[in-house]
C-alpha cells in the first residue's frame, strides 16, 4: 500500500513498494533498486512517497535514517502516517536534519491507496467490503431458493476478490439456502477464513461452510471454544453489534473482510455504517419478486461491464 519513487532531474532512478508486512519499506526498496551506475545521483535526487517515512525501528530499520544516510535533500509526501502515535514524527525528524519536506502532494489519491491502513490504525477493525449480485429489478434472491444471478466471468472476478481478502462473512440463511463453499476455486490464491453469523447455531454441520479445509469462525450467542477447524466466538446477545463483532475479528488478524450476504447481514453492516466499499454486480437476470437488494449511499468510484453484468464500485465517504 506504500510506494516510493526516487527522481533525478526528471528521470526515475529507483522505485519500490512495501511488499509484505515485516519486510523492507517502500523507501528502502526504492534505494536498493537504484543501479550501481546511478548511485552517485541519489544525493541530488528527490524522493516521492505515498506515506510519511517511518521514524521508528520496528521489524525493519527507520526509513528516515536511511534517507539521511543516502543524503537525499528533498522529500515529497502524499500523507502523514494515520497512526496518531507516530503521525508527523518522520517528517519532523527529517526537517530537523535539514531535509526539505513538502507534504500533501496528491493527498486524495494517496489516501485512497492507504484507506484500509487508515481504518486499521484509527478504528482497530477490518477494512470492510460489501458484495452482492442483484437482478435487473434489484432483487438479491428468492427466500429459501438458491438463485444464480451473475455470469461466469463475474464469478471469476468475485473469486479474485476472495483471494485478496483475509476473511469472508455470510449470514445463517445464506449458509443454509445457498450452501456456498466460499473458496477461491476459480482464481489462483489462498482461500479466505470463513465467518458465519449464526446466533442460534441453526446451520447444520454438513453444510459446505464447515468443509474441513481452512478456518471457520462461527459468531453465536451460546458457544465458545475450538472444535477441529471451527472456532466458536461467543457474543453477548445484549451487547452484540456489528461493530463489536468486527473488533473481535480484528483480533483474529482479519484485516480485510468481504461480506457476501444475504440481505439481512448486509443491511446490518449498512445500518451501523460499518462498511468501507461496496461492490455490486448488477445483472440483467429477471426476478419478479424476492428478497430486495440493500440500498446504500456512497460515492460511485468506478463502473465496469463484464459481458452482460455491470460492476459498481462504491466508496463510503463518511468513514474516512
Ligand atoms: N445475490 C447475492 O449476492 C446473494 C448473496 C448471498 C445470499 N443471497 C441470498 O440471500 C438469501 C438469504 O438472505 P437473508 O437476508 O434471508 O439472510 P442472511 O443474511 O443470509 O442470514 C440472516 C440470518 O443470519 C443471522 N444474522 C446475520 N446477521 C446478523 C446480525 N447482524 N445480527 C444477528 N443475527 C444475524 C440471523 O440468524 P438467526 O435468525 O438465527 O438469528 C439472521 O436471521 C438467500 O436466499 C440467498 O440466496 C444472495
């Protein structure tokens, strides 16, 4: 989510991004990518970063120290670190060493890239993506029946989305009616953790969600503990909310959560304003009656056509 570009007289001589947690940060990768022949240009170069360089030694060294070592004189930053405990520290340290800083460059675009990180740091919950497919007249399905709405290509895309996230969540009725496997079988990648909201433990154990591969978390009112690959997460009925559930999931290292329905579950997230993005697959499938698809207010970021389906990417502006 963080990128860095090293520019010498309008030519990029190095670039890098933060590839994985615990590994080198973007700035370090940018410095390391410079060819031996160009190394002498580094002190005369400007560094552009999408996030303020870190000033603390964690799993890796402080990026600010590397910037000073490399003798870079100018650093352009899109956004300061959203973590209130460290925000501004990297910038001030560099300034104290005489480095010229300009902050707020393409701030909106930078913010969009780090939106999940902002949510993690400031709200201690997963970044939440709501996803559903709807018929031509905005029905999500038919009560008690499995109805397939989106086309084969959209299905592959939604499996790609599954490969990008840590966990996928559904409600009890969807687990019973649709019996989904919730895997990424149509796209290369790891299967997400499967999360089921089943307060009264109604979903039979022979349903696909309880398949032996991968971890399953069942949020419920009565049971706790671990049985095989299933973790029962007991939620106090009186204090139960989507917000408290998401805080609990965050503690399971779930940083990206895809909510795949059904309507009741999606509405619960919307009602509490606990969502960051929605991806809606509008199809031409005709249903004359059924379960109404949710409605939400957000900013349309993008619209893409896949064969006959239309994918809407919507952002929740109110939580950023
Ligand atoms: N088109 C699509 O993209 C799509 C995707 C998924 C599902 N569907 C369709 O949607 C239908 C199911 O939707 P649905 O609205 O009936 O049910 P649902 O959202 O799948 O499940 C609702 C049930 O889950 C539990 N639950 C979920 N969220 C909860 C919350 N915040 N608090 C407490 N309990 C919660 C409750 O169980 P208890 O009643 O036991 O308390 C609730 O009755 C199916 O027909 C399926 O085919 C369509």
